[in-house]
């Protein structure tokens, strides 16, 4: 199945709530292209819920999340797949299959979704990123047999491996050492400059990482996205 190129991402009267409590309410926002966006807010403000909504993992209470002007939550599972194939998503922790090696965890979605990569191209792409994130020596170990930082690096590789147009990262620097943070920020900068990444949206409390990407900040204040404090 072919991927759909993503040229527009926005919220239209979007609300997210748990029970009677709203995280955000009636928010309208157009995400800028080719510029990293860091979502800020207090603990429990809804940062992770917002990025999961963009990824199609969390259904809004009301309103729409639009890709190319189309609401992803009005789509069937099959209609959403071409968009999903153009997303890379990294959870703040976990998400790896413990009965598969690190290598198999990365290779599995490439095989399942029948990406355009041939077997030797898949192996080259995985090897390249495993070398970059210093995972080569543990590539054939299972997640429980490696360190937390190596598991986090593997989750990041899984988000990067198919070179998506939209990259969605939940606390990407937690558990990474300084060198791996540098590797990640260089990769993001390079792919933004080349036009591979059109949207980079993430949550993060690491000011040095945020500043290194020259990120815009948006804040969740009083159930709204505060764009007045954008930098």
C-alpha cells in the first residue's frame, strides 16, 4: 500500500476530556511545517494525549484532527493506513515486543506493512541506524536483556526507520545519554533540512534538546493551546 504525502495538519474545534474534566477544549490550531513543535504543560495537562490524538491512538471528545483537510477519525481503519505509514511514533517508554529481538522489533513493521524496501535494503537501513545509536552489539538480544537506554534507543529507531514525513515523539530524551541525544537531534535537523520530515511534534522537559532544535513551544493553559508564548 502506498503512503499518502502529508502537507497539512490542524485541529478544528478539538476537545479532549476524561470524564467531566477537559484537557483542552474547542482548540483550533494549524501546525507549521518544517519546524519542530514542543508541547509544554503541567503534569497531567494532556501533552501525551495530544500527540496520541495526532497519531490516531486517542479519539477526541469532539472536534477534528485534520490531515490534508480530512478528519482521521472519520476514516475507516483501511483508509487511515496510508497516512499511518507516513508517521513515526515513539512512546515515552515501552512498546517493544519481549518475544522478539531488538532487530526483529524493527524489521517486523517493515515486513508487515510491505514497505517499498527490499530485504537487503531493510537490512542496510536497520544496520545503519543500529550503528548510529550504538545498538549493533545487542541487536539480537531481546528487550529484557538490554539496558533501559538501549530499549529507548530501539524505540526511537523504530520511529525513524521508514523515514516518515511526520515524527511524533513522547519524551524522546528520557533514558538517553548525552551522545545519543546529540545523535537524535542531528538526525532530526538533517531530515528537516532535506525536507524528509515535514512535521516534528514532541513533548520534552530537556531545555537543551528543545533549544538545539530551535523548536517552537506551545503551552497547554486553561484548556487551550497558548500560541502567544511561541518562540
